């Protein structure tokens, strides 16, 4: 099983995060349409998925953490793959907590759980598939927490771009995120993840990547990052010359 980014780049220390309680709602059914809601579909799933779904909707962080543990166990035991769209959907919900899914109480955000989102991104990378890729692309573009974006980018590298058009889109988004880094205080954890992701994409395509990939790696190599990050970018660049 892959290690998370904080282990991949052990020299980087992640801040300790304080978590608040969470609240969530349910989706109403639409009898007129004849279509089943997400909750109704999950009721037809196995008991394990139903338990996880209940934990995801709990009004506390602990339930979501337990849901992630159970999903990780399902993936480790090969009981969940990209074909299990109900599990992928649960990871999408967990990856949105406090970002695109915001719960306010007295005008205060009460479900901002960056570590939950980061772990959801990690598990999406392990489960793979087209839907997971789309969720990760949205997370990379919309999340404001650097460690979540870093994990989403790394997971995109794990999954790969799919066909040529999808690969070009993934490369464009990752390289654009590299360009958008603060020149004075860029995030080294993200840069390491981006370099590693571009390396994985290059291996999957046998070196057939866009020129923007090389430009992004050069930017990281010459940027204001810690030495291991710059060295990683150089190593990835050198690797492309072997194709």
C-alpha cells in the first residue's frame, strides 16, 4: 500500500490541525422522476457500505474518520474497486467536507476537516478509475488547503490520465497549479507531489508528455523549495531523457 505524502517527503512537517464538529443533511427523493436518490441506492448496497454511509453523515469528525478506516480496509482486502461507485461517491463526500460542502452554524464553518479530505484523496488514488480521476481534478482545483491539493495531485499521478485527451487535461491542471505557486513562499510538499505525479504520468505514457510538463519541472528545480524537492524535480527531468 502506498505511503502518504508526509511519509514520502519526511523532511516536511505538517501542521497539527484542530478539528471541529460536523453537521450534514440528507438528499430528498423525487418520486415524480422515478429516479432513486444516492441514499436509496446505498440501501441496496451491502451492509458494510450502509454502515460507512451512516458514519459519513454523522455530525462529528470521528464518524468520518471511522468511515475512512473502513473504506481503507475494503480497498486493502480488494472488496472495493473503481466499479464500486457507491464507495467512490462516499469518498467524494468525504473529500468535500468543509470545501465544496460547507455547513455553517451562526455563520461559522463547522465542518472544515482538511485531514479527512486529504485521506479521501489518498484513497481515491488507490481505488482509481475515471470517476475518481474527475473527483480528484475538482479537489485539486477547488480545495484551498495545500496538503489536500498535494495529495489530490499525487493521486492523479497514480491513476494516470486515461486516454490522450484526459492525459493532456491532467497534465495541464497539474502544471498550472505549479505555475500558480507563490514565488516567495511556495509549498514544498505540493511541489514534491507535483514532481512525483508528473513522473508517474511520464512512465505511463512512455515519456510522451506536453512541453508544459518539462517547464513545470524546471520551475520546481529552480524554485525557492527545499533541496530534496529541487533534487526530485531534477531526477524526474533526467528520467525523461531515458525514453
